[in-house]
C-alpha cells in the first residue's frame, strides 16, 4: 500500500500564497507521476498540476504562471507553490501518485481564498 499525507492548506486572502506538501510512504518502488487535483463545492475534481518522473510538468490553464509544482524524489514528496491566489482557487486539494498503473490519493487539504 501507498500512503499520501498532505499539509499546508488553510485560509488566505486574495493575492496571497500557500505551499502544499504531499509526502508518500509505504510500498514506493517506481513513481510514474505525482500531481495535485482539486474539487470545489458542486464541481468535479480537476487536475491542477502534474509532474512526471523526469520532471516534466503540466498545468491547467487557470493556474498557469501562478502555481508551480516540484518534487523531491529522495523524499518521495511533491509540492505545490500557489501564488496570487484567487477566490476561485478555493477547493479541497488532493495529492495523487501513479505507480504501476495504480492511482493513489491523499485525504485532501482545504484551501480557502477569502477576504
């Protein structure tokens, strides 16, 4: 089994920044990709940012230039630096890990952007 533990969510004012972290543990052998998804109330879960094993990244258009994903392979940890946050970024953010065709999810961390 693989466990993912997220941290770093919270309440922030518009224009502020947050950094999310997700640490993976358990049966980690060869991670293909790690990423962040989010789900706002009444909406479907969407991919926010993904980073491949080689470091390639992909972002949803809505966060391009504001969010930055990175990973520390030695620590099996992925980060999401979120800058210039907007109220529409409010959601539960989930960490995802792909390995051998399986997807693993964290429990989610709430991010609320409000004045």
